[in-house]
């Protein structure tokens, strides 16, 4: 199984996808005149200005849901893997893909808002919806939806749960070894898997509103706490910081593991972590209640900064400044600071980095951080998978399929918590890669066909310049077709305004 997965990843994560991820970010950065820089202050303003409704969640809640997907095991174990296999220079390429990826996140999330729908009392949207409506290619939308259901419903949850299980085992020990149908497993991982599944079931059976309420509280708390600990460690070793930054920059272009390894691992783990271009973020973006589609696009662009430039950088600096890492190269090590049996694709680098400064704190702290990071990501994966099932149900009635999805993701989570890391990460990479290929090609074709994201951005900026206090969006006036939700909203708003004017006139008479 591992050999099959490795072969698939060799094809999916070829240099073509790696450079496509960087290329599409650069393309949208240039076309939007670096929207991720020009509208940075507007991102902050929008972050706390939106409100929820009966059908939609607030901008901040949507950010929290998408961040719960972005901020996960990739921020701890993923950064360690990037350094362990690509050298310190891989961190630079994670930064690069985050900066450029913010423009990609703007584009895909704005598309999700433009082409969203209201289904069964809540907003739904994402790549499958905008591929069908903007491209007019339903078959391609179905391929994305099915790939996403498989990736988010079955493959990716195992990666997150695996890191939780490994961290708990590293902290408290394996406990008693138990013979099961899946082989000999540690009781620590079994009990951890059971606990995670029980809590997961309670939340996902409560619907998207419960997911949003949970993530808007947990995500800011866990991210700030993690960054605070990283800042303490960096400040205690502040004299080494300039040399660490210099090593990252120099190794990015003349790295010890070869520039291909640094770029490859940096971009792969960067995309895995911040998800820009992957197609997961737009699902939460579509669920937000906003006045204009560009607003949520800007908010989602900011989430990429939080994920990679803040949280991933915190992990990288902790690992590098304490020297708690190895760098694999060929059949041996290019750098070996730790024992050879310590895996680079787990949380141990980070745990040991904290232990060097805060003895007896590193293992339990990282285990706790991984639990919250990974658990909230699993919640986001469920919501994404559910949205794509809802997309398919528009055409085919599938009674009981949502219940089946909930059971499947709970099983996948338990399985991932007790199995080995290499297979879990490999399966996760297959899912991420497939979604990224399909989504990036889709948003590029949509741009060539109609440029809806550019039209929405210009319209929003024109209204900003006019000093409006209440933004509106009229897709028909902008030449955007297929945005039925916004057409109906404008028609309803016009009818209400007309009725109010008529009522006011009658009162004057």
C-alpha cells in the first residue's frame, strides 16, 4: 500500500504542480496588483465587521472555520517534515507560497461567494459550484466534488488524527500493547482515538452552526497561545535569530539538500498548511453573510498570513533556533542533531525544541496544541465533505448519505489515530494534490472565460472610492453570469426599497 501511495504522489506532486502553485499565486498577485498588500488594512476592518444571519455565518466565523482547516498538523508536524527533508531553506519557500497564495485565496474565495447558493436554509458554495456555473462544465465539477469527498471525508482526517495519537503516545508513553484486527496497537493511541471520535461525533451531528461556534472560540485561543510560547523561546535565544534568518534565506537558494528538495518540500507543506489554491478554503468562505463577494475574499486572504507567516513561522523558529532537527539526504543525514530514529514527519522536532527551553513542558504542550489544531481541522474537513455531498444531492437524491459521511469520517479519524505516520501523510498528500490540480486549473479557466474575480474587485474598489457605507453587488451590471443568489438578493432589495418608497409617499399624502 505504501508503495502504491508513493507512486501516486510521485505523479501528482511532480514539479509541474509545485511550480503551478507558485505560478498561479504570482499570476493573481500581478493581476490584482498585489491585493494581499494593498488591502491589508481593509482585511482587518472586515474581519470583525460582519454579522451572521439565519442562513449564513459571520465573516469572522467563516475565517475561524477556514482557519480551523488551515491551522492543523501541517503547522507543527508539516513544518518539521519540510525542514527534515528539504533543509532550513524550505521555510523560505513556505513563506513564498503563503505570500503569493494569499492572492490565490482571494480569487477562489471571491468566486465561492459570487456563485454560492442557499440550500436547506444555509449558504453552500465552493469549487464544485463555481466550476459548474462559471465554466459551464458540470462533469468537471462532479470530479472535483467526488475527489474532495474522498480526500476530506476519508484521507485527510487520518493525517490530523495520526499526529494527535503520536503526540499523546510520545507524551505519556504507549501504555499496554493490545492485539486488534488492525494489528498490535498501543492502548494510548486506542483511547486517544476513541476520545477524539466521541467529541467529533457530538459536534458534527450539531451542524455547521455548532462547528462555527466551536471554532470561533477555539481557533484564536489555540493560535495565540502557540505563538506566545514560540515568542518566549525566540526571545530567550534572541541573539541567534539573525543567523537563523540568514540560514533560511541562504539555504533557500543554495540548500544542503538541493534547491529542488527545498522548493518541493517548502511548497508542498506550504500548500498543505495554508491550503491556498487547494480548494478547501472557499467552502467556508461561501457560508459567510457579507454585503459584497470581494469582502470575504479579502478576509480569506488574511487567513493565509495567519496560518503560514505566523503559526508555521513560530514552529520553524522554535525548531531551528534550538537545533532540534535532522536533515535527511539520500541514504543518510546532511545534518544530524538528534537521534537517527526520530521521524521528521511527526511532532517530535517541535516537542524537543520546547523541551530544551522549558523542560517537561514541550511534550504535553505540543500534544495539547496538536489536539486542538488537528481536531478543528477534522471539523473543517467534515464541513467541506458535507458541502460537496450537498452539491451532488442537487442532482441525485441520496437518502442517508450525510449520516454515512459522518460515520465514515469518524472511522477514518480513529484509523488514522492508531496507524503509522508515513501512510497517513502519503494518503493525505494524494488528496491535497488531486484537489489542488482540479481547483487551480478551474480558477485559471474561469479567469480566462469571464474574469469574475477581477470585476468584483474593481466594483468593490469603486464603491470604496465613492465612500459608500453600504456595499451592494449587481452581477448582471458587471456582466457576470450564473450568480443567481446575488441576482435574487438584488431583486428582493430593489422590491423592498420600492415598497418603502411607495409607503412613504402614501404617508405624505
